[in-house]
C-alpha cells in the first residue's frame, strides 16, 4: 500500500530525513517511533503529498506521490500533529466544511458525518462549537475530518500526544476500530509501548534514519530492560519453547527459523536453570547465550523525548 524509498529532506543544509525507506502492506499498522526532532512529521508530510522531498520517492498503491498528488489525495487521510483554531464553527459544520473540500455531494454528507461522529464518539457534541471541546475531543474530531472521503491509507501524526490517560485510551479504541475496518495506517509516537498493542510492525527513527524495524515483539524485546537470550537446538524446538514459556522472568519469545530468542530478567542461577531444564527434557542444545541488544540507547532517548514533550505541554 505504501512504499517510501530512500527519502531525503533537507531544510537548507540541515538533513531532517536521511535516505529513509519503509514499506506498509495493505491492512497493516506501522508505528513510527522516535524522539522529538527525529524526522517523523517531515516524513509524514511528504507521504501525504504536502511537502516535496529533496530526493527519493513515495509510492501509494504504486502511484508516485510527488508526480500525481491529485490522484493519490483521495486515498490518503492525514491527521496533522498540530491543527488550527476555528472560531464560530460547530462540530457538524466543521466536518461539512471538510466534506465540501473533498467535493462530497451535499446529499451524502449527513450520513457520512453521522457515521464519523459515532465512530469518534462525538455524536452528542455535533452542535457544540469546536473551540469549546476538550483537547481529546478536538483530536478525535481532527481524526474524523481526515476520514470524510473514506481513505484507505491513514497518516496519523502523534494522534495521542498531549492527552491525559483516559483520552489516550479512548483514542486507542478508535484506532483499533479503524484497524478492524481494514485501513492501512502509518502512525507516529515518541512512546514505544503505546504503539505496541496496536501496530503490526514498528520502525524506530532517529536523526532522519530508520535504525531498527521489525515486528512488535522483536522491537519490544530489544528495547526492554531485560537481557535477551538466544538458543539454538538440533531437535526439540517445540519442547524448548514450551519449557521457556513456563520459566519465570521470561518475556516475548520469538521463534526464528534457526533459533529461539526471548527476553529474560531473572538471575544467573535462573538462567542456568533454563539450560538445565532444556537438556533434562531431551532438547539438543547447540547454542545458549546472551545476545547484544542495540536498541537500549535509542530507547533511553525515546524515554527522554517523553519527558521533553511533557514539559512542552
Ligand atoms: N520547516 C522547517 N525548517 C527547518 N527545520 C525544520 C523544519 N521543520 C522541521 N525542521 C527540523 O527538522 C527536524 C525534524 O523535524 P520533524 O520532522 O518535525 O521531527 P519529529 O516529527 O520527529 O519531531 C527537527 O530538527 C526540526 O527542527
Ligand atoms: Mg512531529
């Protein structure tokens, strides 16, 4: 659905996005995680066709965005990280305005607006002024507005940022619903665990580059505080996984074709016990050891990013 190829964006001499590539298959949710200033917003604006890259390209459904912005616009729903103030506009008028912008015939608008208000849980606020809504409600309205033309690809730039825990959960529920509707989603956040539940895969971006990408378990494991153990076996992989699962302090087991990896925050004695159990159950172990994690530094930075952002808000 979306392919970003060697995307580069310079602001003057400053390199904000540096040869960044990513792919999102149809129906997948890709979490774009990184500290403030990593280049997430810049990338998303380019993907949405709102900014031209310095080099590289973006394909949506095989169509080059920079060459055919008008063709892909109908496929894209973009929720910016920052949205303006709308004096004297009621919630339903606001959505009607966006329907008009997408040239949706007047006769179809009421039904679309009703459905969207239902989806984002704002039906009771349709006659309220936009400026009177809480931040969480405004953000949900902004999400609704990005959906008026029923796009298949959603680009959501930190939709949960600045929200209190309750509003975050409400937002997350709506995003899950969009996922169930089969939308393809590129969503950014500077908080890794927040995206884990929702996303099919995650890319960690720093200084305009993706420094790690993969499925959620892999990334979570690499960025957690526990150490990562890896085993290789000649036979008995099923048994091995079963035994490992039963051990305390084990998390996120990943089964690769030729190895099993898992997070572990137990003691040295407990580590030894795992090996003992494996061998004792007839698993032919050829390798058992700790794997170096390379995401810890990044994770620390991402965590710091949270602190910075909280300060700003
Ligand atoms: N219009 C701009 N002009 C100059 N520098 C910019 C502009 N927009 C963003 N930047 C810089 O580019 C970098 C990436 O910004 P951004 O894409 O907003 O990152 P993120 O969304 O990950 O926080 C930051 O260092 C930011 O200061
Ligand atoms: Mg941003």
